[in-house]
């Protein structure tokens, strides 16, 4: 049984194909300004690889889930991320931290299903956007900013608000604070924000994993782990967790 | 006497115009109108004084910028919207209120009433803070004081018998409201929650208790007959949701509608316009009618009370009676009482094994997308 999952996120669009629970293929591309065009571009890529979404069960997720005309069903990213993470990490009990472009989610997987979740409100504090804005101010991309942060000492940013934190960063730059210390402060700040969000749902002893586009940023995992008091695991495919989860659900739906 | 309309009413939509004409009509026929903000307002006392109560709770973001000239940004949207309607003369009910009745519910409202008092005649009822032994005595005195205030203001005595009659009429209205709400106990329920809410809300703008009873009965009869004829407006698979928290008139579309668009159904509204205010009646034949009125209102569970054991007890009862699959708490931004109490409610629901989600929102539409995702994910989780 083959399933296709499409995850149209706010900054990155992903596709995954699974067969009998195993990942066969993953694709990603920037979402750009038109989710509809992006969905079509992903469709063409999938067809070129021999997986026509019109012929196979396909589920869409992500904030653009409703603009994927060839998907048979839309399922929220919460359910899909949980399903994908369960597969990727091989665990039924997990706390999943997903840092997305505009949302950050904490999902509690218990006994293989979602028991509870939290999502940030409309504010961008603690999301990928926060890191993007700060990295931009430092003239870098988010991944290199996080890598640089590993070499610095926390210069201290107290504001969680993206707009206020940006002014703090600018004033630190003005004071001549070394770039790595500012980067370190940015990462520490987002880690604190996410950990405090997670603390509302965390239970002791439950392993934590990071999904989303920053899954390979090892210093971010370290910083989150420090705040949560437990190691945070991830893997390169964790950026596809939503798409993989959607593909698995599509397979399951077909069988039912 | 006839009344002049402020110029800005001309630009208003039909619905608001109709409400305006209704209240204008009342005033022209020598009637009196009291603007109210809360389910704790003892309606029977106003009825007995020949004053029609009408809710002034602002439900639109349209007047918030006007309010923010005097009020802080980080304040509950209901308070800002209501105040904004008053300062901008955009609400016919506020405009024509002979008196505005407030209660010492939350800090934001208390302080807003002080500012409102500079524009309108505002009377403030002091609520006791919980269920201490003397709470009823205190609240009975407040209700009695309110009665005396109205007697003096309008120069007419309010006899006990008028309060008893008002209590009987309001008991009937409450029973009609309960009947409509209880049709949602059916599996599947008799209606969407959205339609039930709209009916309950609209019933507050009739200015005639008899007419309200007639309308609500007609509606319930119709729903019952349709159901008996086999009509099922809601799918049997729809997850049954209970709504608790703040007043939701201003956020109905992006919450209740979103839940029902995602395949859920709201079977029970515990909050202000829903069950908590209509659950208990006034004992119209009690020896002390003022105390009987006070007693009824004091039974309302609300986060402005500490402790708020009544709300928790009612929630426990309702999730069982309405066969609820999940509880969604909807709180308005910056509502300290409800957002803090949501931790207590979450714990209570956890102890009952009842899935629970709390959302905090305001009257803007900027978070509609995220709210829809969260609500949809909650339904998928059930």
C-alpha cells in the first residue's frame, strides 16, 4: 500500500511517499507566495517520480492544506506531526516540539495517539519567524546563526516579542557586543519560550523530540535540552514529519 | 415624546436599525430601558420597576479604536468594545438607556464603569466575592438597595407583588431557554450549537418576556417536530463539544462556527448566554422575595468569584448530562479571572478524563486561521 502526504507550511512545502509504513521519497521546496502553485509543483515532482497523487491515496496538511486540490482529505498538522514523529522515532510516548515558520507546537503523544497539544497564539514569539527576523538583523540565515550561537556567551535578550527583541538585538549590535554572543542570546531566548510553553504539558520521563525545518540545528537541540532538563532528539527526516504522517494516514485510510 | 436620532445612525446596517427602532418605540411610548452587562443583574427588580433590561456587551471590534483613546490596549475586548459603543454613540441601546447597571465583576469593568459614569447614569451593584456564610445577606442588601434606588429615581414604589410577578414571568422565560438548550442532549442533537446560541442571544433583544417565551417555544416545538419526523441536522458522528469561559458573542464565528465546520457540534454552552444563568429559578412565593431573587443570582458560577466551586460543579454535571466528548474553554484576551481559572478547570477535566482545550482570543480576525487549526486538531484528537 502506497500513501502520499503533502505538508504546505508557511515557509516550506514538503511531500512524502510511504509504502507499508516505510518512507520511499521526500521532497521539499519553498512555499513562496502562492500555496496553490507550490502544491501543483509538488504534484509534478511526484508524478515525475512515478507517484501520481490522482491515482494514489493522498492527504494534505499544514496551513495550506485546503489549497491542495488533488488531496482526498485535509488533516491538521498536529495529528500528522504526531503520526510522523511516532514513525521516525519509533516511540508511542513522546513530547514533540515542532518549530514551524509561523507556529510552534508542543504535541503530547501517549499510547500512539495525541493526548494534548499547545500551539502559540497569533503572536510570532517562539516560532521560526522569530529566528528568521533575528538572523536577518544579524545578516545571516537561521542555521548559521544557530551554529554561531554555539561559540558565544548569552548576551541576554529579555523580550519574547519579536518586535521588541529585534530592538534589543539592534541595541546590542550598537553596543559592539560580539555577534556570537547575540546569536547565543537569540537561541537561549527562543529555547526559554518554547520550554515554558512545553512545561504546561510536560510529564517527567517522557522523551522530547524536535521536528520542523530546524531539526538539524544541533545547538538549538542542546539549548532546548538544557531548558527542558532532558536530551532533545531529532533526525534529518524530522523536517518531513508532517508529510510523512499524512502519507501514513493516507495509507491507513485506504486500507480502512 | 419623540426622539431625535444622532446623525451616525443613518449609516447603520438593517439589524442594528431594527433594534434601534424597537428601543426608540419603547421610549416614545413612555417606557424605560436599562443597559446591563452581566448575568448577575437581577432582572426581576428592573422588570418590576417597569424598566426593560438589555445587554450592552460590545461584540464588535469596530468601536475598539475609539475606546483605546481612554482605555489601555491590553484590556478585554468586551470592555473596550462596550465602552467604545458608548463614547461613539454607535449603540442604540446604550444611547437610549435611562440607566446602566454594572456589577463589581472584574477589575477592568469596575474601572470602565467609573469612566462610563461620566457620560451616563451608572448604578453599580457590589457582588460578594464567593460563598461565605454572609454572602447571601450582603447580596440581598445590595438588591434591596438597588430596588430603593430605582424607586427614588423613577418616583414610584416597587411593590413585592410586582417582583413576584416578574419572577414568575422570568422563571417561564428561563424554562423556555432551558427547553431549547436541552434539545441538544439528544443524540445526535436537534440543532447546530451556532443556531441555538443565536436564538438565545437574539431573545435578549425583544423587550417583552411574553414574546420571548412565545418565540423560544415556537422554535423548540419546530425542532422537536422535525426531529420526530426523522430530520437529523447534525451527523451522529459529530463530536459533542461543551463551551465554557467568557462571553463569546464577539468571537462566535471563529470559534463555534469553526468547530462545527470541522465536523464537531456544540451541544452545551455553559457560559454567560447559556446554561449557568438560566439553570436556577426564583422562588416567587418565598416569604422574602428580595432575598429569593438574590439567592437565584448568587447561584451563578463565574470566575469573578473566589472560590468558584459552583462553576466546577456545574461543569462536572453538564459533561455527563450532555454526553460531552470534549470541553473547549474560550477566554477573551486579558481576562484575568477566566484565564487564570482555566488551570483549575483543566485540572478538574483531567480528573474526569475529559479532553480539554483553552483558547484565548479577541475580536479581531487575525487569529482565525490558527484557531481553526487548533480546534480541528482538538476534534481529531477525540
